[in-house]
C-alpha cells in the first residue's frame, strides 16, 4: 500500500493495532515501512491472516483518511 505522507511512529503503531470494521476488530499480522521518502510515495506493507473485501484499504483509511485506490479529491 502506498501513501503520499510519510508515516510517523504514532501512525505506524495505529496500523499495527488495526481498527474496527463492520463491528469487528481487524488487525494486521505484520506492518512494515518498506520505503519512506518525503518527495515520493511511501510504501507500507501490511500482512493479513485473512483478508476481507477491501480490508487493507479500510485499515489505511482509519489512519491516513484515504487509500491510494481512492485518493482525496484535489
């Protein structure tokens, strides 16, 4: 997954904790920052044990307010 903003420690911790989606707590098995460059897209790797429809994007939206497949309108 990519994000235009470089994640800080709080955001990475929030990704690790997961969030509630459709009344169920979902949490990634692993979260890794693969590349971070302020002038480019930042790559974050989320590993799930069992993925639901759009779960990765929904988890990202909990922390970053949007997912790269649905960027904010300019």
